[in-house]
C-alpha cells in the first residue's frame, strides 16, 4: 500500500509528521515516540529530512522510516529534499529506498542552508519530481503553502508553479501548517479552479509550548488569526493552560475541516505523543464517522 492508495479507500486520511532523533538524544525517547504513535493508528507517518538545511541525504530519516515499517507495520512517507543533493546522491538514495521496499516519498525543494553548496542538478521541487517520475518506482507526494510560499512574488505565481509541480507526477499534497481554516478553504477553491484535482491534506500544528510560538511566528507565509493570537498570548505564561488551549484550538480546526469534507489532516506532532494522543482522542469519532458512514 502506498500513500496515494489510502486516498482511494478513505474520505478523510489522518496522518502524522515526525522528525528523526538528534544523534545526541536518548535512544529510548524515540522508542517512546514510536510506541505512542503505534497506539494511535495513523494512516501513515511522514519523516522529515534535514529540516533547516541540516542534513543532505537522510540516513536518520531512512533508519526511522525503516523501523516504522518493519517493527510497527506503519506506512512511512519519506521526505526527500533536492536543494543540496546532486543526481548521484538521489540515485543512490532511491536504490536504498527501493531495496527497503519504501516507495512513498514527499519530494521537496528543502530548506536552504546558506553554508552548503546548492545543487546543480535540482533547483525546485518540480525538478526532483520529474526525476522521480522518470524513475517510475515511487509514489510521489509534495508540499503546498495555503497562505503562499514566502519566496514567491504573488499567490498567483505560487499557484502556477504548484500546478506545474503537480503536473510533473504528484499524486497528493501535504500543506504547510495552517491556523486559519478560512484561508485553507480559499486556497482549496483557487487550487481546484486551477485544475489541481489530487487530494490535499491540511497541515495542523498544535501549539502547546512557548518555544513553538517563536518558531512558527518566524516562518513567513504562516498567518496567525486574531482569535488564535489572543489565545496563545493570554496563556503563554502558563504551560498547562497553553497546552490545553493549543489542543482545543487544533481539535476545533480538525473537526471543522473534516466535517467540511477536506481530504485529510496531517498532524505536525513534533514527536509529542501526549499531544497527538489527546487530539486523536478528541477527533477520532468524527473521522471515523466520515470514513465509515460516508457522511
Ligand atoms: P518548491 O515547490 O520548489 O517552491 C519553492 C519556491 O519556488 C516557491 O516560492 C515557488 O513558488 C517557487 N517556484 C517553484 N517552481 C518555480 C520555478 N520553476 N520558477 C520560479 N519559481 C519557482 N524542508 C526540509 O528541508 N526538510 C523537510 O523534511 C521538510 N518537510 C516539509 C514538509 C511539508 C509538508 C512542507 C509544507 C514543507 C517542508 N519543508 C521541509 C520545507 C520546504 O522545504 C520549504 O518550504 C521550501 O522552502 C519549499 O519547498 P517546496 O518543496 O514547497 O518548494
């Protein structure tokens, strides 16, 4: 089973994003994350690769994906980034993925690390996607930005490039985190009018720690709606209250999105199984109702 096939079976797909452990972190902490995820039955789990431009070809990503698949029976969606990789690196990595029988990939341009050499083979995600499509063995997902990519000159240009990217052979899109369902619905309307008809999952990031506020605020191209800003600033002095408010906000977003018929939710769980567990508890009956009773 690959990621694109799940969308043929389910109206609302529910998945998580995790990141590989840092080399310095304790082994048992990732064990705990994997055990926690397995109890929550996601449709698949995506694993980041060198986010922030930290690593080129993802050994850590590959190893974690392999564990998810072989030890936990969970389908991994392996992130593959282009901007600091040459064709030879990608060819070697694709062989490894193929040998490990992992064929669902999220093809990205990747975060740019100013200290690293830029690829001469690939400039945009669409270059990598074309390459993967020609290879023929992979089920290709890609990213989209509902509120516009920070480097794009306009929403229109961003949409044109997104359409071009999808036409290279993408079967499904995962969105950048989005805190405004209204903005996502407007994006979906524009995307469908542009003739992009593949499933799009909404990226939901539960804000449960103050450090996440600073990190997501610094991400240009992500809007904080007024009600959301009010809530997180009000409770940023109190970890327990902030976590409760962040989980409630993400829960409400998901219930509204799933009830409105979006193709799925991709939860940026930040390796926090407790948050993922609480949110999953809150939304699972709604997701099940949509999938089982075709409402
Ligand atoms: P692209 O689709 O290539 O777009 C990048 C920019 O170039 C956009 O502004 C687009 O409009 C423009 N553009 C595209 N094509 C053209 C063209 N032909 N001519 C001119 N302009 C063009 N980063 C990591 O490093 N590792 C990860 O694991 C990771 N996971 C992510 C997961 C998701 C779901 C998302 C949304 C992002 C993730 N990122 C990750 C961040 C991502 O790499 C950055 O957002 C990056 O800046 C853009 O990646 P992209 O694949 O969307 O790029």
